[in-house]
């Protein structure tokens, strides 16, 4: 059944310019992925199954579910509801669903809605006057939602303002509405980017999604570019199975493969739920082996965060390309240093290094900061680099000629919230952020190459006295290597 659907979809992809499909955030699910997603459901033993596929595209996922449900003897009828607004793909969707219907032994009812999936239901979702107080709910929700950022004042964003922050991506609006459309104890399987699992941008979504539903299964792909057939997509993607319940399960199953072609060789791990979904921010920690589980267990022994011990990571102040007029290549009267990630070398901050635009001349207080002790941390690293966290100790006494300095916004810095950090405290932070343990923790938390201050400020850290002890040890040894930092840290969390 599905082979013919995929063949027709490939013909459609070849005939339709990618620019046209991109306008809808449209990327088609591979045959193997569709079958894997359909296979994740625990099918209710009942005569009629209701299925929702929003943003249905060519109907690959709906047809994969028909194929799966064919083998369930208890089921007599399948009611399928598909939402799709792209006039180009609608004829193919109808054709594919009718083809699957003709091959099925079950009674299949097809309902294709040419409505905007989000705005057509916003009154229901927000329990507003004029909405349906008893909206239709489905036994099964499956989806490959559109991946497209929309303006913060777009109709879809304002329709679901409860879960939006800034300019949202359609995918998590679809996921939220999909959960809303699900029956209590029903199951939903979606293929979505992993970006929602951490950070402040998705906090409202996580709060809604993980309170109304619970993660049951997560599937990760080892390669970013091998998830969607015939598509040039470099998004970090995952498959999630969610049950609509308030009851927290004991564990989550996490599987992984390198491609979308062979799901028979999945690695599998069963992890305690509280280890995967943790903290007030409800971050989702995507562990794939026992070593990563051990990393979380070690660091979650600490129950403090940087802000709770009087420290905070912030993002560099100066966006250089927006402030060309204040940049200088050489020192001059009134110029102060502008620190870039290139100034971080082997755990230290070196200046000057004969780099262009190393100085700024400005009276704008928002672009400068006190010359005091900091830990500088690079915001961006290359995917292939061995470490995600790369940092350097900045000591104010090494630059006594300046009362103010500036930092370029491609670095982060850790500062005292109320008072200046001592040198041993800065070195203690260096032990943390230069260790293998913290680098591994951050990689589990965030799959991107960007180090976000929001996530760092939510990571567990030891108390100030322990940090200062660690700082004194690394200062005494004068050994700034990762190996020595590991040795020092291990004594406190081993």
C-alpha cells in the first residue's frame, strides 16, 4: 500500500519547485519513518478508530496508519480526518487516501478539511465564547507538522498566545493543538525538531505540552541530513510518542538510529522519567547511553544554579556589525578593549592579539561593563570541534589601565550578580566549564553548536565554597588542562 503512495509523492516533489513547498514548511516523511511512527502506537481494542493527521501533505502518515490498522482484527472502521491547505498537494492527498481505502478490508471514512488547522480551532483551544465546548477528540494523532517560523502577530501565533514567545515556529503550535485534539489516554506520534527541548523560547510550550501529556518514547536520529528522503534538511529531528495523561510514567524509552532507512538496528535505553524531564524549566535531556545517564546522575546531585549562588551568565554586549562607527583597530585616546572569542586561548584571555576591531570608543553605557573578574565562554563552536564549552579566565588586574571594557556578542560571560567574583571563584568556574563532565552535560541538554546563557543558568552547580576550593586547587597546580579539571571535579561529584 505505502510503496505506491511514496512513488507518487516522489513524482510530486520532482514536479513542484522547493520554493513552492517551502512556503508551507513542507517536508515529506520517508516510507520507513512513516511505518516506524505508525508502529509506535498501542492500538485501542475497539471497533472504530478515529485518526487525525494535521498538515497531511500527500497522506503518507495516514496511509501508513491504515496499513498498520489492517492487521488489528478488532477494528471494523477507521475514521480519518486530514487537514491540508496547500492546493498543489490536495489532489495527491485525495488520490492517495482513496487508493488506500480501495485496498483496505476495513470500512474507511475520509474527511479532508481545507481549513487552517490552528485558526479554525482557536476558540475551542482557548475555551472562548463561540467555540465548541465539546470538540471532537481522536483516538490517535499522527503528524509531520510544517517547519516554518511565523511572525509573532501572525493569526496562528495570536490564536495560541498561551504557548507562544516571540515569533513561533508552526511545528510546536501544531504539536500543541494535536495534543488538545487527542482523547484522554490517547496517543500522539509526531516527528519534530529537537529545538523545543530546552531554552526560554520554548518554555511556555513545554509547560503546556508536558503538563497535558507525558513522553512515552523518544527516537533520535544520529544524522541531521538523513531523515527526509529527497529533501535537503539539516534540522536536528526527533520522533516523540506522547500519551495524554496527567499521570507521570516511571520511565521513557529512548531509541536512536543513524538514518531513516533501517529501524531494525535501533539502540534502546529505558531512562527514569524524572531524569529525562527535569527542573522547573522542564528541560528534556536526550540521553542515548548509560554513560550519559551517569553524567546526569552525577550533576543532578547538586540542587543549586548559578543565579541561586549569586552568579549569572550573560551574553556579550556589542554587536560589532551594527556598531561600525565605534570600532577601532588600534588603541587611541578613550578606546577600551572589545573582547572576542578569539581572545580565549588555552583557558586564558589574551589581549591584544593584533586582531581588527579590538577596540571601541563609545559613551554608550549599554555597550560597556566594569573591568572586573569574569569567566568568558564562547557562544559558538563548530559541529566537529571536540568541545562545546570553551572558556577562558579574565582577571581585571591584568588590565589595570581600563575601568571599563566591552564584550562582543559572540561570547558569553559569567559575572557576580551583586558583587565582583574573587579570582579563586573564577578559576573554580573554569574547572566546571573546562571539564569533560560539564561539556557532556551541555551536549545532552542542547544539540546545537550555540551555548545559550538561559540553559547555562539552569544547569546544576555546587555551592560557592566548593567552587572556591576547586579554584584554589587549579591555581595552585597551575595546570589548566581538561584532564586536571576532570580530576579536581571528580573529587566532589564522583
